[in-house]
């Protein structure tokens, strides 16, 4: 197994308390998009069904 490269630090460090709302919002947006794509995929598959 090849070890993962170390992360590069860009900009100033941010406190977890300040980052949490942004991370939570990003996760929520990704979840909504994932759900929409899942629904779209099911709809497309339904269109192909006889």
C-alpha cells in the first residue's frame, strides 16, 4: 500500500468551531445533490423499463 501524501497547508489555520458550520453546510449540499441524482437515476431507469 502506498502511503497518502501529506496535506499542504494553505492560508491561516481555522478553529474547528469556525469551520464546523461551513463543513456542515457543504455536507448538507452534497447530500441534497446525491439524493437528487439518485432520484434522477431511478427515473431514467424507469423510462427504459418495458
